[in-house]
C-alpha cells in the first residue's frame, strides 16, 4: 500500500514538471509573438500643412479640365513615424503594408467626367476642384488620385530595416483643376480633404492595423479671375500723293504705330502647374516656391471686309464708292522703335506674356501702313475695319 502511494506521488510530480515546462514554453513563445508598436514619441502623428502659394491668376479663357495649380507635400526624415516590430521567426518575417486614403472630404464635383473623375472634390472657389494624387509607392499606385478606399502603396518585410525599425513615409500632390467658370475667391485649406496613412500586417500582428499619421491643411490661396476692358482703336494712316507712293518703285507708306490698350485689368500673378517643379512643402523640412508660369494674352484679328494676304497681314478696304483701288492695309506687331515690325498672320494669333502684382493697364504695340497689292492704283478714301479678340490664359 505504501509502495503504491509513493508511485502515485512520483507520477504527480512528473505531470507537474511537464506542466511547468509547457507553461514556460508558452511564455517564451508569447515573448516573441508578431507585434508592432510606435517608438517613443514617433506616432501616431497629426500634421497641419499650409497652402504655400498666396496668389494665382487664372485667365478667363483657360479651358475647362485644365490643371491650374499644384502643391507637393513630402515628409522630412525627422518627422517620419517609426514602428518597432518583432516577429516569431526572423527567417519568416511578416510584411508591413502601407495604405493611403482621404477622409473629411467635401463633395465630389457634380457631373464631372474630366481629369480624376469620381475623385475630384469641390473647393471653396466655384469652378475649381481638387484631387489628392499619390506620389510614391509601387508603379501601380504612383499618380493615382485618392478617395475613401485605401490605396496600396507598398510592403516590406518586418525585418528589412535592421533592428525591426520600420519607417513610414507618404508623398502626394494637391492638384487643382478648372471645372467651370471661375469668379475668383479664396481656396480654404481647412476645407480640403484630410490625408490618412495606415499600416497593417500580411498576417495577424498585435498592434496592427493602425493609423500612422494624418495630414490636414491650413491657409488659403487667393484666386484672381477676370478680364480687361478693350476700347475701340482708331488709327489715322494719313494722306499720300500718288506721285510719291504707289508709283511702281514705292509700294508702301511709312509705318504708323498704335497701341491696343487693355484697361481695368486684374493683377496677373501667374500659375504654378509644372509637374516637376511645383511648389513644395516638406513637413519638418524645406519649403520650395516652385516654377511660376506667367499669364498670357492671346490676340486674334478678324478683318471685317476680308483679307488680301492673310500671311502678310494685309486686309481689304471697305469697298465704298469713293474708295481707292489696288491697295490694302498691312498690320504688324512691334512698337514705334521697331522699323521692321512683324506682319500679323491673320490665320494665327499673337501671344504675349504678362506679369503684374496689381490691377492696371496693359498695351499691345502694333503698327499699320498702306500696301500696294495691284499693278494699278486708283486714288480715293482708304478705310477699313478689323475686330481684335483677346483671350486670357
């Protein structure tokens, strides 16, 4: 009887020792389970990004579906969140996957079918929409506009960065698009979408998924839109004797300079649309102004009575009963100091760039003269008309 009791006690001790060993094994396993957490002070983070360009001018004739402004946003390494991750087996790391999306969005541009359709949001300026376009990650994700659905950017093994420290970064661009007539006003940064970056594991990981950081916007962009007044212009060309002009050796009269004057113009600040050199803001880093594109006047001239030679800019006279015959009027661009102005190609357009930080007046210098177009010239009045049209870009 005593021998049996002793055997039972030994059996109990063995079972107990196995239980302890099993428990220790489980504890050791738990200490190395898959998990991720932020390094101290490294996340989750919230940033507020200012709109950096104070003023832009968008010409009234810029076509709908044109990009009218860009701003790039990056994150400096000193402001980049870091995750500390552990894995049960360094030979079999789990993947950390990054996804980006937007939230707190205003409404979509109603009925929009142009650039970034379905992902272009209204701004506080009617006629301008905004898209948030991803700038880094896989080739499939770069250039993609964001919405509520998380966009996969990239993944990498949890052990890729040495001591299980995983850097989280996010680059994107705000792209502003003309969606209709623009009256001007302020684009309010606080009303733009919020950009959110999340991470998750390729398998079940303690601490994932989670938000790493989000970016809101502040400040404003002053949008100028408008046109100039263009009063009529009368150009006196003078009277000429046929003994001196149109006699076979002299076929033209002297150039007469005049200006097409544009008054009550808005300020022309230009725009920033260059995709490789747009204004940039780095959270915790440098701010870059970007390459400014100047506004443009584009002028077309349509002769009321038709053209004799469109390439040379020669227009017909009005054909009145007392009108001269055998001559026309030649139009050219260039100011009075230019003795050889450039003939205005009536089939094309004249373009000039404009840069001004305040409302004012602008001029397009031109010249005109009589031009013999036939062998025989008959004297008389020599009047004509033309309509000039200015497009603003």
